[in-house]
C-alpha cells in the first residue's frame, strides 16, 4: 500500500470524526478537509492510477455532497434552499 492511500485513509477517518462534532464545530475542520481533498486526490491519481482516483472522487462526493451542491448552485446562479431545521 502506498503512502498516498494511507494518508487518504487517515483523511477519511478525520472526516468521520469531524462529522461526529456538533454542527457549529464542523466548519473549520470541514473546510480544511475540503481544501486538502483535491491535492490528495491528485497525488493518489499520479501514484496509484485512475481507479483509485475514481474511488476517491466518489468518496469525496458522498461525504461532501451537501456543501458541493451548495457551491455548484452558487456558481451556476441558482438559489440554494434554506437548510432544514432538525427535529427536536
């Protein structure tokens, strides 16, 4: 197993731990993970090939689907729906 895949696994663990934080505490680590993801994916793609890169892209899209949809809507000029309130 290569170093980029090991670091990718650690990235996934960090994302899972960030998801367990309260919502107000997720912003900082989540942004850091979102910024680090493309760099890590390029590194994985260069060293291990496109199948691992595709797997990483699917994992990224799965974990960050809501922020990615929000930013895509903003880029294309669509209004983003208001966040739903959690049930008490």
